[in-house]
């Protein structure tokens, strides 16, 4: 039976539908994170039906995007009101979900508005978020409207942790929760607990999976009881066709964090998976629109870093062998 918020009691999850049967077969109906491009037509009342997921006891989180890299994750600030109305229209007509994310990695170069150009500052994102939250609450007062995750290690637009901290300060008292993205850098499970740090001037931040802890340390005290979800996690690089133990160690690390008194509880850890979705290395600009080659083959990004194909769902089945309640 679905829960009232169409959420899950488990930590496990997947970013994008298609692998949820793995969780159901393991007896652990975790989370499914879905990304939707809805644009900003205030007269568009289209939605989606997520009851095929929530009806099976899976937790459903939907990210609402104005667009993707060809446009931007939220629109130019001149269209925030239209986008908020479009979000509300979509929510009203989308049964099976009550947890919504506004935008994605707004500190990342590729997610900024292009025509006209605009940098999404913390103040601009906070304004957009508040408008969307208010509009969504007008059609579903009990909905959770979440702050979109900040891209870790994304120095091209400045200090990513400070960006996140500033956003939270600006929406304090008007926020239902927030999302995080955290990544590793290799398939070695030992790197999950690595104390390796970034190079100066960011050497106070983790260079490995523990980057989620950098974000959580700056959450204002008044917001530490809010729901927190990791909606993207994986490691940068081609996925190896073997069970290295990385996934299990990642969930163990999050679970251990949750067990420590005083820590903000992380409700979900969604693995970034997909058949043909390119995975952006964090120090690279967006890749060309057409990326060819065999699965996992690197392709030029146009600057530094490389792009890799994400893991196909079938490759991760062995990693779901052992489950643990949050």
C-alpha cells in the first residue's frame, strides 16, 4: 500500500525509472527519482501519472525542470512567475507524487539560462524556489517542495558549499527540505571513507564521496530537522562490470551517518543509473549533443575532463543483494 506522502521507509533508490523491479524483488521498495522537463507556459496543465510506482510502495520524487542544457534548469528570472504557475499545474495533474524538487545544480555553468544569459545566484534561485513552493502549496498544502541540489566540486561558479549555504539561509522558514548530490572518484570502495581533500583554496572540502557531509555541516540549525535526500550518487568514471562493493559501502556510510546522534537524517540515496545518459565529469563543460561510441567509451567534452556513459541497469543487479532498513 502506498504511504500518504508516496515516500519510502528505505534508504535505497535509483535516479530514473527502469530498475525499480530490482528493489521490489529484494523486498525493499526504495525510491525512484524522476526528472521532468515542463517549461514555463502558465496555461499548460499537462502532468504525469506516477501511480504505477507509488502504487507498488515505492517512494517517488520528481524534479521539475524548465529545461535541460539546451535551455536551463530554471528559466530566466523574468519568467519565474510563469514557471511557478506551470509547476503548480503539473503537480495538480500528476497523481502518485507529493515530493517535488525545483531545478537542478543551479551553480553549474551548463544549467544557466542561455538566451538571454543570466547567472543563477543564490538570491535568484531562492526567489524562484519560494514562488514555486507557494504555488505548489496552493494546490497541495501538504506537498514537500525541495531545494534543488548544488553541484559538488563545481569551482567554475565559485564555492559550491557556500552557494548551498547561502540558498538555505535565504529560504529558511519557507522550505520543506532539500536535496544533495554526492559522488566518488573511483570504483575502489575504500575511497568511500577517504579523508582526501580538494586542492587549495577548497582544501577544507572532501574530494571523495564524503562531500555530502560538507553540505550538511553548513545547514542552519533551524533547518536540521527538515527532510534531506541524496538524489544523485555514483562515481566519476566508467562503470566496471563487476561487483566492487562500492554501492554497498556507500549505503553503509550513509547509514552510519544517520545513526550518529545529532546528524541530520538522510532519507534517500538514489544511484545515478541509465542506459544511454551521459555522465558529466565535474570539471568539464557540457558535452556535444551527439556522443557516439561503445558503452562507457570516453568522449571529448570540449574543455577539460571527460564524459562517460552511465551504468546500464542490468549491470548493477548483484549490488542489490543485501538490503538494510534506514
